[in-house]
């Protein structure tokens, strides 16, 4: 899974997905109460759809990518395409017209619901003033391998994003993908400047 805490990390996650990696959305607060400035516990979190309320079932649901990451918004988006939910793969046969079903449960108002395909927003609905449950359907036509996620946002900038639903075209080979992120800087993880510079490398492979 990949922890999402901002638009920047969201775009990094999109890039990892576009390399062919099937990585679910996650979130953690990283709350350290000994620091002056730190997120509060639960500011960012991850929900998963488990078969039952047991530790093994929760771990398995997260491994299968049936998750939603959020920064604490009081709403819960549910997303499916032709009955397939996040983490699942839909096998395509030639050109197919599919229905994306979205259901948002909320106690407060939400602003938008957005569909992203391969990291690009392809559809959005203005939901200002509406309260849950909100049900939406969108027809999509697909011929090639891709992925979709649902992102919901409220008026205060709180958001929730689902893990991807993957569409796999028949005959498409598995992509062996890799990415390397390089940063050279003289700051430590505690934001202290040093005379010595360090190279930080993150390598991602599918």
C-alpha cells in the first residue's frame, strides 16, 4: 500500500500505478506528540472492506486493495465497476461499455465526486448542497488496460480516495516497470541543515 497525505503524494502514487504496479491506497497520521507541530491522531487514516471484523480479515482486505484513504472527512465513498470493487481486475474483451457505480455516505455536505483514469480526471460531478447517501452512475467505454479511482472532496478540502479498479485488455503483456527518484540535499529528516550533502534514492519496481 501507499500512504497518501497530500496532492503531491497522490500524484506520486498515480505515477507508480501508471508504471504497472498494482498498489492500494493507504494513510497514516505519523503523529508524534513530542513534536511542536504534528498531525493529530486520526487526521489521516485508511479504511478497508473486510469480510468480518477480525485482524486476519482486515490484513487480507488491505493486501487485496479493498481500501479507502482519507484525511478525516466525514464521508465514505463506495466504488464499483460492473460489480467489481477496488483491488479487483476486470478482464476486457474487445471494446466494452461498462457502468461505474458510486455511492457516497455522508453526514455532512460534500462538494465534488471525481473519476480518475490513469491519473487523469475524466469526469466530475458538482454535489454542493447534497447530503448522503448519494448515488451516481457513469457509463465508460474501454478497449485498453487502465485503472480507475474515485475521489470525493468537501467544501473544507477534506478528501477520500479509493484504491484502483483495474481493467486488463486481453493479450496485454505484463509490464515490468521500474522508477527511480533521486534527491540530493543537506537537510536531515528533522529539518536540520548540515554541511554534508546526502543522496536519497527511492527505487520502485513492479
